[in-house]
C-alpha cells in the first residue's frame, strides 16, 4: 500500500493528506436513510475499506462530529520545470500507485511528461527517447511532440488502470482534444509510458450554436461496485 497520499496540483507543490478522520464533540445523527430498512440488519461491506464522510455506517451517534484532517502545505515541490523542454507545468496532472511505485503524468511544454517515485516525494524523470525535441530524444515526454503518434497532448489528461482491458491497454489516459474541444479521446498503454490512441469520442459535447465546449480535467476511474468506468467532466459556455 502507498505510504502517503500525494496530490499534484498547479506546479506540483506537495500536499500531505493523512487518510484519517477525527471525531470531535458536537453533532447528532439518526439512522441514515441508506441503511437497511430493518435496523437490526448489518451493512455488508465485505473486506473493503470505508471512509466515514457521513452517517451511513453509524446507526446512531451523539455529541460527535466527523472532521477531515486538513492538508499540510510543506513548501516543498514534487515536480519543477527544470528541463528545457518543459517550459512550465500545467494545472491538470495525475498520479497513481502501481507495481510498488508512484507514477505521475504531467503536462509541460505541449507534451505529456512522465515521472516516477518510490515515496511520492523524490521524483525521477527518466530519459525515454520517445519524442525528438530540438534534435534530441533525452527527455521524459510520453505523449505529444511526436510521442504516441500525437503532435499535441490535448488538455485535462488523467491516467487510470482498467482491470477489464487487455494487458497492452492496462493504463488508460482520457484527454480532451484541443481543437475544437468537444471530444474526449482515450489513449492506452501497457506500461504507462508507451501510448497509442485506441478510442475516439468516448465522450462528446456539442450544441447547435457551438457556444459550449468540454472543460476541466477528465476525472475517470473504474468502479468495482458497479462494474463500469465512471467519468466526471465540466462543460463551459463560451461568451464570445
């Protein structure tokens, strides 16, 4: 299991988010409406971990309140644009824990770059040789600028593991196509490094007056409970 939750935001400043909830005095709950009709029945949660964010798992409680630990801003940075091909880091990045390490994909300089870490704090930017930039391939670009057969890495990319996919498509990356901004594309990879376009228009948004487009990060994940992928997106209305 990963030792900490590290969330890359903006220029990837490190935030430590302890996965603990505190119980403090004040507040009262009655039985939650999502509990079984028979109050004597137990909720079947199997061996799955549960987060106490509401009263769902409490039949009755008095004089306590569930409070999330606040994140701690350390002032450190996980990733900085210290390479000539990066030219700044975009605001939409993603990270996940797989095969005993953290993996991060971050947009920089028109491409999607890759980094890895054992602890989520110190990151390595491997030289992968997938994109030629200024006559050299010693960079960590995995999509865009020629890598993955793409000139541009799109916007709002997020990576997730798809347990139903064949081995050569284990990792999925959902990206909004830059032009005209109405479609979400799906790239797939066996290792999170070598990507190819496998699905076009997995989500589209169009209006007759063309004054809307897809915006924000593509938040997508596989939900074991319902046996399907779930995506959250925002649509923005153009004012001009």
